[in-house]
C-alpha cells in the first residue's frame, strides 16, 4: 500500500508525501544492510521534501527503529529528537513511544537507572493511551531486560502480558521480543523442554519471512539452551547460524553476542583456534557500536581465557584488566541495589576467571581484591556510607505499597490476591532507588588487613564456584593458599541434594562426608584451626557447613562456623565491633504471635503468602523472649502480642542496643527479594505501616546493635547468585548490625525456643557469639537430634564479640 501511495503522490508531484510513503516501506525489510538504510534515511532528512514536519517525523521514527537494533548511542539521540517533534505536532502516543525507545537505548548503553524510568513510564502511558502495540513493545523489552539481569521468574509477568495482548489482538504483529526473551527465561528456570518447544515453534513461524534479526535471536536462545545442558556441540550450529544471519544484515550487536557465545562453545570443545577467530570477530563487530558496553566485558574475558590457554599470559592479563574496568563503570550506573547485585552475578565469570589466572601466577593479594570487587559489594557500600544517609519520609508510592500489602495480607481470595500482587509489582516499579545506589565501594580489603583481623585460631575460606574447576581460597594470619575443587555444577548439585535431605529430616552421613571431601578435605589448614569463617558462593550460601561430616563426626564437633558476605565485610565488621561504646539499653525482644497454640503440630515459624490465615500462634515465642531477658543485663524492652507492631519496633530500634531478638513469622520471597519480610502484629490504630518489615525497609533502618537474632523461618534464604544472597540477614548488616543469627529453613517452635534459651545462657556467661551458638547446637547434637533441628542456625558477620 505504501508503494502504491508513493507512485500516486509522485504522479501528483507531492514530493513530501511521496517521500513519507517511500521511507515507510523500510521497516519490515531486515534482509539488507542496516547501515546502508540508516545512511539513506539520513540523506533523506537533508532533502527539501523532508522539511515538512510530518514527513521529517516519519523519517526520524524509522531511522530510530533501525538504530535501536544497530547503534544505541545514535538511537538515543534520534529518539530524543522524535519526542520533541512529536510533542510539537501533538502526537502524544508517538512521544510516549519515543521515551520508551530512549529507555531501551539507555539499557544497552549501561544506564539502567534512566532505562527503568523511561521504559516504565512509556509502558504505563501506553495503557492510558490505549495503545496496545506500545504496551506489547514495552512490556516485552522490560521483561527482556529482567532476563538479562537473570530475574527470570519476575520477567515472565511482563512477557506473558505482552504475548497475551498480542494473541488477543489480530492487528498486532507477532511479539518476537517477548517470545525469545521468554525462551531465555524458561531456560534460566531450567524448564528446558518448554524453552526448546517455544524456540522451535518460533523458528518454524519465522521461516520464509524477512525477519532475519529475529531468527538470529531465536537461534542464539536455542543454542544457549543446549549450552545450559552442557551440550556444547549441539549449541555450535545455532550460534554459527546466528552469526551468519547477523553478518549478512550488518547487525553488529548480533555478531558481538552470538560470536562470543560461539567462541565459548569452541573453547569447551577444545578448538582454541576456532574460538580465537570467533571472539576476534565478535570484538571487531563491537567497534562499530562503540557506545554499547554490555557485551564487551564478557567477550574480553572470553578472549583472555582463550589466550591464556594458548600460553599468552601477559595478553590475557591486559584483557582481564580492561574487562573489569568496564564492569565497574556499568555497575556505577545501576538503578537499584538489586540490579547492581544481578549485574555483578551476570559478570561474575569475568572476576572468577581473572582470580584463577592471578592465583596461578601467585599474585594472591590481587586475586583477593578481584573477588572483593564483586563479593559483598553492596553490603560494603552500606557499611561505608549508610550512616550518612538520612531517614526519609514516606513517599506517595511507599504509602500506596503499604495499603496494598495490608489488603494482600487480609484476603485469601485467589483472584483478589492476583490483582493485588500485580498492583504491588507496578507500584514497586515506581519507587525510587536509595541514595546508596549512587555510592561506590571505597576499596576492597587488602590481604594484609584481612590477615590482621583474623584471630590466631581462625581460618577464612572464600569459595569461588566456576567451570571447569572451582576454588577455595584459604587464609590464616600466616598463610594464603588456593585449592582447586570440583566444578560448580558438581558441587551445587551435591549441596542442593544434601540440603533437601536435611530438610526432609533425614541424616545422610555418606553425603555429608562426600561434600566435606569436595569442599574442605583438601584444605590442610582445616586441621590446624578451629574457628572457620566461610565466604560462600552460589548455592553454598544455603549449605549448613556445620553439618558436613569429617569421617564420622560433624564439623560442629570440632569447629565453630561463621559466615561472611565477603572478606571485606568481615574485616569492616571486625573493626567496627571493636569500637562499639558501652550502651544504655542492652536488649529488645519481640514476639507478636503469642496466643495459645492451635492443633497443628509441630508449629512452624514460616508463611508462604503472606496472608493472615497462615499466621498461626507461636506460643513458645513469648517464653523465648522473656527467658532471654532474664539472662541479659537490664534495662530491656519487650514487645509482646498486640504491642509487637512494626511501628513500635522501628521506634525503639533507633536507640543504641546490644541485642535485638525477633521471634516472629518470616517470609522469604525468592523471586522478589525486596519483599522478604518479618511479620509483626497488626497495627491497632491508623498507621503508615503494614506489619511487614521488608528487606527494602530494613536497609533504611539505622541500627547500632552488636547482635540481631532472627528467630524466624527462612531468614537466611534468598535468591542465590555469585554476587551474594539478597535476604533479610544482609539487609540487617547493611542497617548496622555487627552480627546476625539467622536460619536456612523453617523452624519448629518448641525446639527453637529451647535452643535460643541455651544460646543466650551461654552469651550471658560472656562466651563469644559463635561459641555460644555452637554450645547450644551441641546440646541437641549430643542428644542424637538430626541436623534439621540445629544446623539451620548460623552466625553471619562478626563472630567474636561478647555480650
């Protein structure tokens, strides 16, 4: 139709309208050279026929569409011009779309803060303006961005919304972005069969069409499914096909992405020459889109690994340094702490690869600092900058979120809960990030500083899970030794299996011994030191190291176990705890659900809603907080039953204290970590609080506590990534706690009360925190109680202080 319109307008000598129709024939054709089309459109802009506002706007829009898939830097500038001209012409829908396209370009350029604001705004306006095509577009790209950040479950919400709208509206195009992003999300969730089925269906639909770039993306997605399965030879043909299509259409981003993945596949099959050729081609393609940083660090690290295997150590070192400098630049533009955390996880191979290289060269101080640039980075930033951040008044979005949370807690109706959950998600998107996200880590700890902070009897083990080998970096006051361990996939499979066995209340000594042989037996310093400080990685964050077995005895029998988010955090907390001043109010105890027990047995301190009907009584929690108060010095503040509200706790916790003990229901949200919460009593009067002390709120507290004990379920659980675990524990450390006692699974109420009473009895006799917890756990172990009842508890942070 546009071709016929062009012919008719030319016959009428209406050159401006003819040019409008001519350029409108460009977008569907992905088979030619994109740079050539962009050049021609730029030439068209200089012609007299393009001076008419509507035609000029059309040319800019089409050029922007091509640039978004070709060069994000150019696209951002073009879409800014489109927005200004569209507003002038009163084309408000196009102006909204232009803002969304600027957001897409910002994400590709690494500016995730701006990207989130612009895409979310365009997405919201598309609904108001009843523009379903734009709704599909921005729901799709927002979901695709979440996939890039490995937030797979969360990504399915906007992606499914985009696909559903497109399927119910025949006038809309096939939602290719949403489809291939969903393929990646399903693969990330290890739903491989579903992912492959969707990829095959998409490729079948695209065959015979002109959408070459979309085909290339689906080939990349299908290849990556096979890569995740470890089937590298099967991945190579799909990656090669994606490279071929991208080269044919001058799609430099496609060459950069698929070429890097192809190089990795060749490397894993042992063909280093082909791997080097593929990665060089990928890096060369990226020079045509020099502003796009996202794939550069990964590709530089891949080339470093290949060149090191080929014997070129100095070249590899230079490549690693360039890669890490670029990652640091990207992280400084992260929109939120969670985006920062996921970027760190996504880029962790860069750090772990360089760590292994430096260890091989015996450059141990540099190796530690490479890890510490990523490990516990968010907690370190909080420790260095948190006290300078003022407590802010609630924003309208935060007040709205409180109201929605209250409504969610109070309903059991599935349809109502689904609607409220959707509203909560949309409101969370509008909440501005903390000022802490704009801060950067001052410096990672140096090896000499870390060794000085360790006691004579301490052994710190920092784990690095990687393929094909993992590492344990063992550090004492006197020695530094890296140990090579089995692969990440092997270790994580065994760790997850053992945790499942414990969770089912089984006692599997053989598996406990097997994991010990994988993780600790190679470390000779283990026999020499009795105080273990563990810096976990990946699924090891959820593994109870005290329940590993050395021959016939659990680790708990011979060692204390402390967990730290990173070596830098450990050193900072050790230094801070030493400088704590004497306090006037030593203890705050909170137990909300103290009414008599119902008939359920055992009573567990876990909810999976949260919803009011699941908040069963925890009668032993009252005895727990009162017994502890009797052991510790007075004065103390105890909040029980209806008085144990979130607003009351926030009020009293602002004062300096030694111990905060929270015997409450806990809720761990593995998909949306900022929603994980401790559940307080309902507010008795009109309040700005919803009774859920969530991770995002805990970070904003200003605590001065030697010890926070989370005597609730799953408080140590969070989504696991190489950058750490986003959970309640780390949030309390960021808020000012020196140490946090947390749990790795749900707790049985009566046994928990007994263990906690023993723990605080030991603390009252001035035992160190780790010694006090070990003594309480040992009492249960010596009675033959299985690990389920005692191994869940762990000290995170500073292990050495006394109360």
